[in-house]
């Protein structure tokens, strides 16, 4: 769902109630792991950028919660953690809020923060 909310707080407040705790957890993990990043709403979703370039974003879609990790090397390095999840180019889809596992998400975020290579 593309949101018109101007802030991340507003975006999270606008999602269906059953997804809100998962998105609040995801946001908290982003803030904890992506130190030095700018949090903003870009492209209609919460985004985290460094040096002006978006590296991580998330969204509440119609049938899933998506996490966008735009450093291909990080996604490849953590492929074993993503087994059983629906993935695409830089997009990890969590079909149920309870699938948002910190044991999966944190290594992706930490890897993004540590990587200074090219972004997709």
C-alpha cells in the first residue's frame, strides 16, 4: 500500500492493526541497526538512507510485509536465512506478521550498515 503519510510514525499508524506491532518492531530494529542513517518516507514507504541513497525500506502491502534490502551482496550473504520466505530482487516478503523474525532481519540490517559497496 502506498501511503500518503509524511512521517514514518504516520505510516505505521495507518497500517491495519494486526500488522502494526510487526511494523513497530521492524522500525525499531532499523533504528537500532542502521545507526547514522536518515529515516524518512520515500516512495510512499519508510526508508533508511545513507549519503542520500536509500539502502533499506519496508512497506505494508496488500498480502504481505515487504523489506527491501538494496545491497545485493548482503542478501546473497544471508540467503540461508531467507529460505522458506518469498524473495525477489532485494525484496523479502513476509506473508504473515509473525514471520518477521529478528534472527533474519537483524543480520540483513547489520550487513547493510557494514557494507559500503554499490547499491542496486
